């Protein structure tokens, strides 16, 4: 892009030098300002003479389409001038056509051909059409002003097309245009709709710092390394079915209205870092075949990846508004780098989407995110079930071990079980301690020691661990409590070890 820009600058400088010399001669012969009849210009073209005018007002209707073969064989230079009514429709400019700073009223360049340089820098157009026109050499419209609807539909730019800082006050129609080389729209302002649908951008395109007040329609276009950095889309941005090759950069772009990339294909890296989506960002059925960076992006509306293919999406430091929903239904996820704590309150419930995220976190090695995501998946799945055996088992799995991802749950229940049964043994005075336990039978009238709370908790702990102390014996119905606590202890210990092993081994 730098080499192309340097070439364009060199070309412009060379043309400026030549024209400046010619203009100096014209100014000395004709004065600084004059009125020229349209017929005089037609006669010069018909005589195959070069046309050079500076700071003139053309009166009458300048119609070059009626020339023999509709051709302008010599250079045509008309700068800083006023041209109210003209037709260049179907005309072929065989040499350079320079219109610096010229103001056009009603002018038609439909189906015109520019075989040399076409320079409309700083020109103003009231009602103009370039439909189906062709530019064989670089075409420059830098800082030009289009005050009414303008059409470049079906136009062809064989070499660089430059619209840097151009202003389009109403609709700008570039549908079906062919840009066979670099295209520049940096800092351009589109106050009406900007139509760029079904366009072939064969080389890099630069829209950086441009602003779109109306609808920006790039539907079904083929873009090569497009640069939309720092662009402001005040109206809807439509990139549905668009194909992006090379780095597609939307860094720090502002999408004030809906941004639609449905069915778009990104063959190479896509860069959206620092962008701001004020409304819905739609990437349904889009395909990202390389890295897609959404780091530091702000999403106030929904983020829709429904049925999209995500190769490697970077979402670190992305911010989501309170009403933002992340839709991942039927999404093919290979790598989705967004921590669960950042997106957990925004992911729309769909079992497949949650399980895809669980597998994604497992593949990334983000164990904590994997567990948290799986835990919420089970909780939401449980909430959707009606009461029955399935839900009862889910509730038990939730309370006992956090669906197998929270060993601390089993620890907590174990401590609570020991405490409860210890209090039962102590409160009911359900255990006795013998002076000579199990060595010989208790003698008649022998004083038996009552267990303290400390002893009851110790006894409960040993029973829970399936190793009841030999110097304490349960009495009465507490013998059944011992059996119940032993069974619960065995189950909780097994559950704890299985859950802990799963977490540690992973």
C-alpha cells in the first residue's frame, strides 16, 4: 500500500508540474478569470487540440458525446472552473483528464472511458453520474464533494481509485463496481446511504476514519485486506454474505446501529479489537477460518454467533452490557477464548451451546472455567426438568458434590454429618464408656462413665470413617444411628475421593 501511495504521489507531482507551466502560459495570455462558450471547447476538441482552461465559467451546454466517435484525443484540463450543464456520456478521454476544483452542475459521465489519468480532486458535483464508466489509469477524487445522488454503478477502476476525504451528501451508489487495484476511501464522509454491494475489491481497500451516517451496504462483496479501522457506522452496517481475504481490520470501529455479518466468510484474520457495538452484532452462519480478535470490544446489544464456525476467537477483556445476550446455538467452536466469569450471565441457554463451551474450555486447559460452565449447565438443565426421579437425582448430585466438580460440597456434608450425629449421641446419652472395654463383661453395680460432647464427636467421627472406637458402645436405638452414619460416611467419602480424583487428575 505504501509503494502504491508513493507512486500516486509521484504521478500527481509530475502532472502538477506540467500543468502549472501550461497554466502560467494561459494566465499570461487570457487573464485570471474569463467566460468561455461551450462551443469553443467543442471546437478545440474536434480539432484534436489540447484543452487547457483555468478559472473559467462555461456558458451553454457542453456536449462532447456528439463528437465523431465520441472521443477526446488530446489532454483535457479544466480546473477551478464552473460547468453548469455538460454531457460526457460515452466519451473516451484518450489522454489525461484533469478537473481539479471544478464545480459541476448537471453533468453525465455515464459509460465514459478514461484512458489517461482522471483527476477530480477538490471537484464539486451537483447532479452527476459515472455509471458504467471505466478508468484505465489511476482515478483521483480526493476531497471531492458530491452534493446530490451520485452513481458509480458498474464502473471499473483498472488502477488505483482514490476517494480520500471525499464527501457524499446523499446516496452514493457503487454497486457492482470493479476495483482491480487499490481503493482509498480514508476519512471519506457518507451522509446518505453508501451502497457497495456485490463488488470485487481485487486489492487492498482503505476506509479508515471514514464515517457512514446512513446505511453502509457491503452485501455479498469480495473484500481483500479491507481497512475499516476507526470507522463510524451511524446507520446499519450490512456485510451479509461478504467474503474477506487478507487481514480484515475493524479495529476501534463504532457500530451505532445493527452490524450484520451473517453468512460472511473470513478466510484470514479478522480484527475487531477495541470496536464498540451499540446494538446487535450478528455473525450468524459466519465462518472464521483464522484468528478473530474481539479483545476489548464493547457489546451493548446481542452478540449472535448462531450456527457460525469459530476457528480461534479471542474475547479477553471484552465488555458486555447488562442486556447483552451471547447466542451460540448450533455454533461450531474450536477455540473461544472468553473466561466464563465474563460471559456466564450472557450466554443464552441451549444445552448444545453449553456443552460446546465445556469442551472448548477443556481443550484450552482452563479447568476452572470448564467446571464453572459445566456446573451452570447442570443447574439450568435441572431447573428445566419437571419433578421426578431424574430431577431428584440431579438435586442430590448438586447438593452432594456440585455435579462432580465441587469436592468441597462433600467435605461440607461430611463435617455436617459428623456434627449432627455427634450431637445426637451426646444429647440422647446414647454411648457408654466401659472401664475395661471389651476385655471382660461389665460387672453388676459397676459405675459406667457417661460420654462428654467431645467424646460424642470423636465417636461420631470414627463411626463416619467406618472405624468405631472399641472403648465406646452405643446403647438403645443409637445402635441404628451408628449403622446409618456408617453408610452415609461410606457414600460421602467415596463421592469425595471420586470428585477430588477427577479434579486433580485433570
